[in-house]
């Protein structure tokens, strides 16, 4: 997204420049579901809840059915088409039985649905263009008794339904769109941003979109919010929002420090110069091969990459594994003197760990410090091992130690990445399996081969914005 | 010097291999002054002392004259031709008067002598092939009252003359020659090795050459010797020998950790395999240009050097300045990402700082971490400064901070060394003046230009031994 001068004096309503009010009114027009959309959603959701209730009552006593999520709370952004239906079973049910009943209810509610697996198995399907999940959980007295994360969801819905009036719900929608625009919306492990529930709590806590932005502009992490004043655990995250339904949980735990700072940056920038484009996710043009070559020349770094088939995993499993592999590979390179300048991991059909190095080559030899001369048991062994080694300089003495200069194992990053030593670094399990099967090392201009599959990702990498 | 297997079981006298006894007997034949040399030295020294006494008594009451140093103590190595004559004036003399009297006595003793300046001015001359110094000092009751280092010398001579019998004096000579052979003899600031006085104290303390070597082979620094048991200060040096004439002085203070370890190494190696070549200073053949090229190719390092006219200073002033300049230049290179592999400073007609780098080139850009986004006063300024900078990537956010990637000042070591920024590093004062006047940067194969002047130094650098 393009960026105005963040230090401007702020908008001047008399000038005809956009104001927070004028911009948010425009955005509301775009994102608020209209009466038709609401009615249609209401009608379909009611029908599905009823169907699920009938099926549930058939298999078990003491069951109830609840619509949850943003479409239940009037906080969905127009065009979002998720209907979440939770079937709550009595807590004394065996977990196995709950799963069996849950799938039965799911299939009866969504005859064309299929099974998926999160914390429990559940049924997912499409009804008149809406994505519907039918999820079983336990009906508990309090969120602190939960046995899995899904059990918590109904408590969130109950808490928010009681507190979000229409005006706040409007502001939740606005805030969600703002976070989508700046790329910080979503608690999936690829984005590590603000979840819908976190967004709702923040709007509720600060009393609206604008007060939230004004507060965020002045945040001094650690920022801790505790709407119910019942927190009793210490967290190290920059943003801490104690779950009103669970005093031991930080709702913002998954939100990365970068996304907290990003939200702060855009909050300031938007209040200084209100504009609609902040609400529009950035869609960079894919980087062309010649753009890439221009960047490489201008930067003078040494790019290397390893490319392999992407492991067949959902994003929430894939991205932590990619991150772990990225950390491992960059540590392996740094440890061997190939200073890492910047790096990223990206995936689509293939998975790529891309590393820009600040050092292209190391000498043929490396310094190898031996023991102090006075530690005779070690010193004699070291001296003996190297005194006649044909490719080694020394041993000589530096300070109190023997030192030799011996041949280095790897003089280029490619040598290392193509060697078995790559598998000594920490890698995500499925990434490791994929690499063991086959991988390619790309260096220098060979990186242009990535442009077709990863043009947008490379564009974002080489033109980084806040 | 060539090196035998240090882990051998030790010499076997029955085998006909050299033993410590047979080797030291051979060395004694080489280094002990014969009766003629002793007699000639005695005769000349006595004549000069007498001449100095006559001259001294003429200008001042209460003066005495003392021969000091190794030729006074029977510990000189055959061929050393230094006669040191100290003229001791009463302590109530003004320093200026002492200096005037001292020069007068010096010139009358050495009519062809010339003045030099150490702590006081003194007169130096040549008499029948001997180098003679006539040095004025104060005659004090105790070495703790000294006003300058020269006042201490007579106390050392008195102390040692009373304790070194002929046998110990023989062993002092042997030890001096051993230290010369391994390059660790001399307390000048180029060598930073063992002084004559330190050598004498060590032989005295351990009771001879062989017991000293056996002790040194097992040293665990910090090694502290205090012959008079009067030390009262704590030192951090690896070897501490409290001066018997001054409880607050470590006689081994100037001896570098490397030379202490070197002595230990050769003590072990000699006891394991006694041989005469340890007593012969290494005279490596000068490195040829083609040898140098072979080394550079084999090492794969990036050599750079700065060469300038050597400042006109005595070694004890020059070498500390060279060392300071070397530290400054290597720090300057390291700080800019040109990792220093090994380096040395050498001087003859010209002074050279030679640095081998492990990194030949850096990228065109460098990462520049800005302030945390939440520190708004700094963050806004940083963001503004870079958001429109044409050659800069970012600002983007990493963790809680703004980061940019901006052009680097220097992408090669030569660029840095040829720039004015060279003068931002710590340089020895006279070295700095010489560089300000003119200097040349050499890189890669241009280093061969140093072979003619510094062939031996380069040979020692590229073929380092303990």
C-alpha cells in the first residue's frame, strides 16, 4: 500500500482532504453486509442450526447447538461466507463417543459435507455458497474447564454477544478490514497476526475503531489489557489481552512483535493521513526476472536458495516447520562464516528457503585454536596431531595457546548446502523428509527460476514495507 | 628451527642419541668466553672504571663507579661485547646537575663517545671493539627509593654477584642462548621476551638450566616466584617474578604470554629430544615472490597492506606504535565486516601493516537497525529520514524495530584503507604522521613488492612455528 508522509500535521477537514470520518464511511459502504446479505445468512444459519438440533437430539440427551463466530456476532465483513455451528455434548461423554456423535450430526446437517480434522474430527460443507463447519464440543460450566480449544469458542461468543452493540460491531468490521489491509489479520501460524476474537476484544476494550487506533499509536509494549481484571499469569509477549473467559490465557499470544509494531505504525500513519488504501491488502506485481537481476546487482549480496517439493501439510503445520528450517539453515550458514544478510521461507507447490548472504566466499583455510600450552595432556595431543599435517599451517603459539590454520570444510555456501552437513542443522520434520528425497540449490542468477512460482513473494521480499 | 617429535619417550643415552648433558656440553664450548676473552674484557673494563672514577671524583664528592650488566656478573655469552659503567652520584644532587656531571664523566671516559638519551642522557662509545655505555644514576640506600629505572641496575648487580657462583653463571649463559635460539630473549618492546636479569633470577631460583626447563615444562600460569618472599602486589601476568630488590615490581612484566608459552613448549621439546639446533636462532630464507604467490593461492585469504616510511624512532618506541596502529587498523577492518584472519606489523626502511582478511568483499548495502517503533520521538524521525531515500530499502519492521538497508560506505578493504576514515582508528602518533604524509595500499599480488625488503619477516609470517 502506498504511504503518505506520516509526520503530516493530520487531516484538515476544511481543506477537503479525507478525514477519519469520511474514509471510514467509504469503507463501511464496502464492507458492511447489506440487509439482503444479512437476511440470507440469517435464514441459512437458522435452517442449519435447526437441522443440527434435530440430528443431535436423536443421538444424545442434554445436547444443544449454537452458532458461533463472526456471522453469529454480526461482525463479519461483507463477502466472508463462514457459518460455524457448534454442537455441545454433555461433559460426561467419552471423547470417542463425542467424536462419533459429532460426525453423525455433521453429516446429517451437511449431506454433501466431508470430514476434516482439527482438535476433533468435524464435518465441513458448502450450502448455497456459504462455507459451513459443524463442530462437536463439550458443554462446560466455565472456559477454565475446557478439554480442547474448540470448547472455548462458545464462551467467547456468549461473552461478546452480550457486549457488542451494533455500533461496536460496525467498528469491529472496520478494524478487521484495517488489519487485513496491512497484512496483520489472522492468527494462523503463517500470518501470526490479530485473530477475530482479539480484534473484537480490542474494539470493545477501547470503545471503537478510532479510540483503538489512538491508543495503539501510543502503545509502549508490554501492553496489558485484562477486561475482566482476573489475570494471574505473567506473559512476555508485547501485547497481552487476558481472555475474559480464561484468566490464564493471552488472546494475543500468537501475535508476533512485528505485527504489533506494524499495527502501531499504520495506526499513526492513518490518523495522520486518513485514506482508504490502508484498508486494501497490498497486491504487489510479481517480480520479473529482470527486476530480480536489477535488485541483485544493486544489493551486491550473494543469494542462495534450496528448493524442494512442499510437504503436504496444512499451513498451520507447514509454516512453523518452514520457520524452523529457515532458522536451522541460516544458523548453519552463519556458523560457517557465510554471514546471513536477510532470509525468508516461502511455499506453494515447492518450498523454498531463500538466503541472502553478505559473504560470498571464505578462504581455503580456517583458524583452529588449540588448547593452552600449559594444559599438557591436551596440548601434546594437539601439537602431535598437526605438526606434520601437510595442509596445515602451524602449530604456532598465540597468547597461551597452540593455533593452527587448517583447510576449511566449505569455502562457498553452495558447497555447504549441497553437502550432507545440511542435515546437521535443525529442520522441520516434513521439510527434512522432503529434502532427503530431493532438492536443488540455486545461487546467484539461478534465483530467477523462482520468479514464475513466487513472483509476488519475491516482490514483497525485495520491496519491503512496514 | 627444525623440530623433533615432542612426544618421544626422551633420549636414550645408551643409543648414542644426544643427551641434555652432551648437548649442553657442546653449547658451552660455543658460548662460554675463553680465558683470553675474559682477561681482555677484565683489563678494558678495569681501565674504563678507573678512568671514570678519576673523572667523577673531579666534579663531585661522594661519587662511586660500578661496572654492571652481564659482563660484570660473568654471565655474558661469548661475543657479546657490552660494557656498562654506572656512575653513582649522591641522592641530594639536582637532577640537572647529575645530568651535566654524568655527561662530563662520560666524555672524559670515552673521548670518542657520543650522547644518547634513555631516562637520563648518557655517553656511548666503542673501545677496542667493545660497546661501552657510561650512565649516571643516583646512589640510593634501597631500590624502592629509585627515581628512574637506571637507579635500580646497581642493586640487581649487587644482588646477583653475591649469589651466582661459576656453575650457575654457566647455566645462565646456557639459558640465555636457549632463549635466543627460540626467539624469546630480550625485554625490548619488539621481542617482549625474557630479560637478562629475569633469566638470571630464574636460573638462580630453580638452581640451574635443567631444573628450570623441567619446572617450565610443568608450569601452570599464573606462575609466581618471589625469591625474597616480600611481594605485596597482585599481578595479572602469566609469569610473575618479584624483584628481590623491589617488592612492587614484576621482573617478567614485559614478557608476553606468547613468549611464556613458547619457552614452555621448547622446554618440553628439548627435554624430550635434546639437540643443539634449539640454541641457534632461526634464520629463515627470505620468501620469494613465487613462494608468496603460492601461499596466497593455497590460503585463499585476501591480503592487504599499508606501507609508509618508517618513523625515525628507536625500536622501543617504534614497535609499541606499530602494535597500536595494527590494533587500530584491524579493528577498523573488522568493524566494517572485513574479518581479519591474521595480521602483523613489520618495519625496516618502511613500516608495513599487513592484514590477511577472510572476507574480500561486502555487499553494496548494509542493514541499519532503527529505533523501536513504540519510541515515537525517535521512530518518526527515523522513518521520515529513510522513507523516500532513493538508494535505501525499507523502512520495514523486524521485531519491534524499523530497519532499513542502505548503501555501505566501503565494499572492499582497499576502499576503506585508501579513505580518510583510516585516520579514525587508533594509530601510533608517529605512524599517523607518516601515513598523513604518504602511504601506499597494496592488495592481493601487489604484496610481492614487499618481498625484497621483508623477505625474512614474510617467511616467518607464512611459515609460523611455535
